[in-house]
């Protein structure tokens, strides 16, 4: 199975548009050779395929939009969890307070570096590994504080927020990796190509033959599919997730005095 996510958005759009226009032209040529025979059946097939294509496009667009919103919420939730952990870290005794805040600053900076790189956090193994190492270091600091006094209330609050921070990284990575299956996108391209082929065939049977409406339909359909792909890739393209919550969290942590 072809993995569409291994290719750039532009290359997929160009290939999809070429396939749609090619089938439109093929349908046109077959219709010209048919000489007007079977017009009624072709019109019925064209209407049915257009309805099916609209249904599949709407279904796929809803899938992409739902995943986009989930990723956006994951960013906000992770930023809030990091911010809460940093606030509670200020209640820890020294030297753990200073060391913990230093690690949290690096932790949030990793997220900002990923944003500036234009890549997805789920695609950068080094960033994930370093984040996991920081989480382990924070956990070790917490164990040391708890070992000294397990009745220390701020330590319990910090442990709770640290657990939430770790969980939110997992949820964010899961949201980033939860993409529309390539088979669905390939089926969408296939249905669009077949539909435009029948539209080209039907158009060649009209009294006034013109290719322009078919080409316009092909471009519009390919553009909508491109938008679906763009929404499903929040790290590149025209539609990206808003990381302002993470930026604000980084600024807040940087302003904390130790």
C-alpha cells in the first residue's frame, strides 16, 4: 500500500490533478468516438458518481477536521499541564526547585524548537527521546524529595501535575500519529478520477461540446482533496495548528525566579 504521507503535499496535488484531468480527457475522447450513443445511461451514472464523490469528500473532510481539532486541544492541554507543573515546582525545596525549573524550561523549549523546524513532534525521535529523558530526571528529583518527607503536601501536588504532563505528551503524540488512512485518500482520488471521466464522457455528448467545465470541476475537486490533506498534516502546508498556548507557557516559565 502506498503511504501518501511519505510524499509532499505539492507532489500529491500535482499527481492527483493530473490523474483527474487525464481521466476527464479520456472520457471525452471515448464520448466523441461513441457519437452520442447511450446518453441517458451516462447521465444517470454521472449523477450517481457525483453524489458518491460528494459523500466521500464530506466524510473524509469531517475525519480530517476532527483530527485537527484533537491535535489543537492536545497542544493546549499539554501546555497547561507543563505550566501547572512549573507552578508547583516553585513550592519544592532547594536545590530541587532550581533543578526542576531548569528541566521544565528545556522541556518546553523542545516543543518550540519543533514548531520552528516545521516538523511534527511525532516525526522527531531525538526530541521525543530528550523529552522522555527529562521526564525521567524530573521523576527522580521527585522521588528524592518524597523520600525525605512523604508527608510534604507540595510534593504530592507536584507528582500529580507531573503525571498529567507525562500523560499529555502521550496523548499529543497519539493525536499527531492518528491520520486519515492512505487507503481512504487513495479511494477518494480514484472516485474523483472516475467521476470526472464520466463527466468528460457526458460532456462530449452535448450539442455544444466544451472541455472547460470538466477541467474546472477537476481543478476544484483536486483543490478540495488538497485541503483535506493539508488539514491532516498540521505541521506543514497552509493550515497549521496554533502553538500560542505553548509559547505563552514558555514565556511564563522563563520569567519565574528561583
